[in-house]
C-alpha cells in the first residue's frame, strides 16, 4: 500500500470514528474534536465524509418511519403524485381514524396558501370527519366547489355532503351543487345539468387545482345503498355488472372502468377533474375498500392517496 492509499484509508478510519461518535454515541462536534484531538471544523468535515461515503446507515426507530417508507413505495409503484400513510391502530375498526386527521392537515395546508386556488370536494364519511377537524379559517381568496348533488331522495340535505360544513368552517366562496345525488332518469339528469345556475359550478369543478374524494365500496353495506340513494335491486344490478366501488356516485369495476347504464347514467355529479393538470386525492382505508382503492390508483382515477399502513401494505402486495 502506498502512502496515498494509507492516507485515504486513515482518513476514512477517522471519518468512521467521528461518525460513530456523532450518530451512535450522540456527541456534539465540539466533543468529537476534543476526543480526537482535532479542530471543530475538521470534526465537521469528518462527520460529513462518513455520511457521504456511506459509512453511516441511519435507521429511524419510530412507527412513522414505516409509514414514510410505505408512502414512498406506493408513490413509485402506482405513479402517484401524493401519498400519505398514517399508522394503523390494531385495536380500532374505524375506517376514518388517522386518515381524517391527515386529510384535514392537507386541506388546511392548501387553504393557508395566499395564492387563490379552486378546491373541489366530494362526499362521504371520511371526508366529513376530515372537514370537522378543520380549525376556523378566513380564506376569501379561495373557491370551494362541491362535485356532488346535495339533495337526498326524500328531498332533505344529504347528510354526508360536506360543502355546507366546510362553508361554516372556512370563510371561502362556496359553490354547492343544488341537485339530487342521483336523478330519477337520464333525461332528468340532462335537464338538471343544463340549467344556467348549474353550468358555472360544473365549469368551476373542472378547473379545480386540488380535489378531495372518498371511495365507497359496493358491498352489502355500500354507502350509496345505506344512505338511500340506490335501491337494493339497483345495488345487486351494479354488483352483477362488476361494480366494486364508487367515487362521488360514479360506479366502476375492478379495472377502474365505469359501469355502463344502471345508475351511472343518472348520477348528477361533476366529472372528476383532470389528473394530468391537477391533484385528485382519495381518502380511503380498510379491507372493504381495498378492491376499489386498487382499481382507482391502477386506472389513475385518482393521483393522490391518504391511507393507513395495513391498506398500504395490501396495495403493495397487489391486494
């Protein structure tokens, strides 16, 4: 070994010692300098060298580290633009805990922007739970638009339509969709959507910069059925046609393709905004929703996802 190699090897030895003292033993750079008999500047350079040469492998020993890893893998696997994974609570059967809080934080962060944005909002239990977490805010520069109708079949306000709850929390211009969630016929749907007061809301929804939606399953306890928007016979017809989930009322199959006819030709919801020029974030977790989440990310019905660890692990395993 020549003197140059010896010098390089010795320097890496010094860097390893400095790195161990800093990252493992928890010494400050001043303490490292004193222990190794070098200047503080040299200690700093040795610690940096240890990291840049790969001599130090940092492992964050905290549950959130697994969430960060899962989020990064999901983002890469499904070419998503935003992913957040929250820890799972093994003792809870809730389908909103954790992700409602994370969604609220993301919504609040967007609304804190001084630059005006258009935010589109879907419907559902998780989204309602998220909106209820928002602090009072004054955001006159923003516009918040509903993607869905807010009238139930009996004429009452749809309970899980969140545009009014959001209007109470956030002082932004709000644009509800004063329509039934599902019209009585395709002809009625066309007539309603062509009303002069509805057209500007549909146009605004298409311009949304960021959108938050839920994913409803189409099992025996499908939200569309439980909330009275579709009948049992319609639910069974959708299931027979291959429907597994819905986003703002639009039912799709395992491949993420929209079901033809049945209720889809009567849904009065706006179309999902472009995933090419904007962010459409789904809030969803749990075994019942897995097939729908997988179809939505595979087909790019959404390009953002807020979910929990168990659901993320299942998505990475191919559900």
